[in-house]
C-alpha cells in the first residue's frame, strides 16, 4: 500500500469514527429494542472513495429492476422468486425496487464503509443528498425518503454458491430514522446480510451518478460483477429478465443499445465492443468491460 492509499484509509477511518459517535440531536427511532441491544455484525469493508460496491451475487439478479414510475404501478411481492442467473435464487418480499433505489442503497453502503453492520451511522440528510449528487431541496428529499422507506421494508432470502460451498441467507437492507427539524438522521445496515459482503463487485461512483438512464445504471451493476478485459456474451431475453424489464423485447433492445453506447462513452465498456447479434438460440448481447477503474478494485473479489 503506497503513501496515498495509506492516507486515504486513515481519512476513511476518521470519517467512520465521526459517523458512529451519536450527536446530541440524533433520532432514537421507534423500534422496540434499545440501541445498545441492536444486533451488530461484521465490519463493512473499506474501499476507495471513487467506487461503489455491491455483493457480486446480487449483480446477477433482478432485485433492482425497471418498474414503471407511474403511481401505484409497482407490484408488492410476497416471497416471490425473482429472475436471476441459475447459480443464485432469491425470494423477495416488498415493493418492486428500481435503479434509483439501488443507487440510494449503494450510497448508504458507501457511507457505511468501515462501520460494523448493524451499528447506527449518524449523518445529516444533507450528507446523504450530497453522496447522491443531489441538491438539498424539498423535492429531492421527498424522493429520497420514499426510497429509504421502500428499502426499509424490503427483505429477501438468497441461496447461492461460493467456493464450492452453498449458503442460504435471509436479510433486510436497512433501517433509518430522522429528526425532521434538524435533518439529523441515522442509517442502520442489516447485519444478517454480512456473508454477502465478503465478495464485492465495484463500479465507478461518479460514472453511475452521471448516467442518463435507469437501464444504464442497472446494466453498470451487472457489468461490474464480471471480469475486465474479457468478452462477455449473454442471451438478450436473459438480460431483459435480469434487468427487471417487463415491457416488449424490441423496446428493451433499443434501450439496451443506447445504454451500452453510453457506457462505452463513459469508458466502462471498450469502445466498439458492444453489439447485439443473432445466435442459435435468439439474439446475443456481447461487450468487453474496460479497465477504467482497475486501480480501485481488488481483483480477488471481482465476480467471474
């Protein structure tokens, strides 16, 4: 580890120390258990400030998808098996989650770097909005609070295989509380999901915040779970299902071409590598992930 990296780690550790010291005006929440009795699990890993991180197994599922933004359009699911690769199975309960919900969850994970999962993380809502690249106004906060509420009631059971061992984990995503007058708030990441966070896929954070479509953001997460510098190919219909797209294939195809072009322009994919071609079992999507963020990533944790 060089001097620059050591300095970054020290700064992150100091930021972490400040986040777990309870301010005088911090909300206590309305849960039955007192804060001192709340379950606390493993410390969430440190990772560089330039990236977001997501459990690799989750990048291969439609946990976060592309539901309609129309009021009342999101389905409420109860232990429903969602689309995923065959090596991952998820039974999900809660409202359908979107790419914007995913971005918020990733922002909360970034804020929680180095903090034991289950420990309350004390921030101000301005800090969370800033992490999302949003200005502090009523409209933005209303949208973020709605997403926090969806994430706080979402939970799932996931079965997956890693290093020749199989695991079954039941977990939620987060809890939160706020003192409305001051904006002081806490976030609490569910410690029951700690096993998932032992294998992380990284994506460039500022690139994610700059993307112009939800499909681009969902695709970025999927891409982040695969190796750099190698051709990746997938059936179009499979990709449509794993992106959580419920519309017509022709519309998804058009949106996917635009999303891949944007990710090429952002340097996530190698220019000219992405395409959709006819194959023996339908159309096949392919691309090569670039090494844009290679220096940020622990290659031992990148998905295959």
